[in-house]
């Protein structure tokens, strides 16, 4: 649904402005000297929209001015929802007192992330501002590996004992006065804190108040260990339609929970990661970052790509004599490499996605490899005929057309095998396939494509 068609439940608020309208609105207030009107407006915007707007401002100075206008009660959430590079810039450029004040309103996992990313002096200042219990919670969170459930779990939940009556639970909730966000059920534990299941609020409100929690609780409710990889956590949210997921320790004692909003942020980050890394960009890349920072971040992978390009050029140089005698080869040569690269990237993308979702295992790898080879052979024959006929009509050289078709079949076959094998090997070696898989694949398809096309031409046409 377009944002301009989204209407607030409060008739005085009216339509919610689209992102481009918000950017124009803020920039107009900056240029016209009406900044004092912005804080009241920002207070009515969702924190996610404010974070996105902060990221869209094109200059560091404008971001600092805009940050100063964000109400203090919203700064913690805006800081958490900002992308990594934007957050890093704010942590370095904003006054320490402002960051400390913003951090005190953040939930434990978000606060732990900010502390981990902050410069040393700022990290110490934030920790000193925390109470004993809160500081211990942060330190406990940071003790878990970065990509595990323990790092993401929140430590605010409502748990009830399995042996109490529903009427006692209702009385306790009434005295409590409120529930944490995304509480659609209460977690059930025994006297040692071991997780037993969930008590749906629907059952609490509709069942006989004299029966015990144990009689109506959902014992099929799942929980994850504190060391469960976050990729498995997001898969559970996607497949089980969860609102929150309990997190337990090795003794199955309840330690916290992960809510749907955190899972959504995590799913988005996981979806963006392969795309960014395949392009040689950092996760959380700041679109509006200064030129110097962007250049520094991209030089390395461009340099790697240059090395592979020289390798492909070296292969071409091996057949210099062939190219001098048959000029048509130089004209048609890019077709072979391009077809192989396109086909290989299709397989590579599917393989990386399958690994990320846990769909590729030792049990089905062979079947997937056979499927990839079969598809490549069929596609290779089809495109070999199409491209071969076009080349024959273009240059009136049947030999060149046949060599071109054969080279396309060979390169598509190599692309399919490489597109499947490269991510599997990299994954076994503990290297993220999305980070370097596309560069390796491009090198393989270029080298195999040029070698097969020019090699066959040398053997049969000279």
C-alpha cells in the first residue's frame, strides 16, 4: 500500500507522509530557518520513519542538526533502528552526554549492540551510567556470540507457575497493571524456572478460573537455546507464525525471549547481506556517507576484481595469433563469457539462498548438482543453436558458428557446476559464500569461456 494512502487512526493527524515528502519537509524547514517547528512534528512520527529520514539526509552536518531536534525520549530507538554506518557516525560525532542519555532508554540487546560499536571512552561512559542489574544484563548479553539467540533476546517477560489457578494469574496481572509488548501468551515455568510451555491469554480469559495453568497450557510451544544461530531463529519465525520465541539455557531454564519486531529487523538484514556482499559492499553501507569513506570501503574488492580481470586478459593473450587471423572471434568472444556469467550467477544465488535457509544438506546436494547440470545442458543446446545461427548469418562462417555453440555449452556446464560447488566449498571452509562467491565464479566463467572458445578455434579453424 502506498504510504500516502495510509491514514492514521487519529483524524487530527491525517495521512502519513511518504518518505520523499518527509525529506522535502525537513530540508525545507532547514533552508527556511524554521527548525524550531520540527521537534513537535518528529514526536508524532514513528521511530522507524525518523531513522530512515536521518539516513536519507545527504550531509553529516544536516544529520547532526536533525539529531539535535529529535526528542530525547525517541533518540534511543532511532539510534537502534539506524543502519550500522549511520549509527557509527552518530556515536563518534554526537556529544557523549546525548548518547548516554539515549542509551539509558534502550532495551538490553540493543544497548549491548551500541556499547559494542561505541568508541572506548563512550563505551565506558555508558556502562558507568547503568545500574548494577542493568550493567550485569548487558555484560551477560555481550558474553554470547554475536549471531546467537542469547545476543538478541529481551529480558522482559511474564512467566507463571504451572500449578497455580487461572484466577490467581488474573489477580497477579491486575496488580501488575501492564504487559510487555507482543505478549499474546504467558510463559509457563516450574519452580526451578524450567520452561514448560505457554498460557494463551485467550485461555486465561475464557476458561474456568478454578482450573490450574497446567490443565490448559500449550505444551507444544517451542523454545530455542541461547546459542542457537540467528539464521535458525528467523526460519522459525517465518515458518511457525510466531509473535515471540522463548530462549532457554542448557538446563532449559527460561532466560528471555525474542519478539517479532526484532525478528523482522533481522530478516531484513539477512536478506540484504548477500546482495551487499556480492557487490563487495559492507552490511549496513551508508548511501549518504562521505566520498572518502565510500572509496576506502570499496577499493579492496575492486582491486580483487582487477586481478581476476588481468587473469582473463592473460588467457586471451595466449591466443593472440588466432585472434589476428580470425577477427570474428574477437567480436563474438564476449558472448561466451556473458552467457556463462549469467547462468552461473543464477545457480550461485539459489545456492547461497539455499544455504542461508538450511535447504541444502548432504542428503540433497547430489540431486541438486544433477539438476543443475541437466538444466545447463538443455539451456546450452538451445542457446548454442540460437547464437550459432546468428553468428553464421552475421559472418557466413559455419566453422565459427559451430565453435561458438560448442563453447557456450561448455561454459554453461562449467557455470552450473561452479555456481553450486563454489558456495558449498566456501561454506565448508567457514567463508561467507556471498562475500567472494561471485568474484570466483566470474573468474571461472571468463577463463573457461575464453579458453574453450579460442582453444577450439585454434584446434579446428587454423
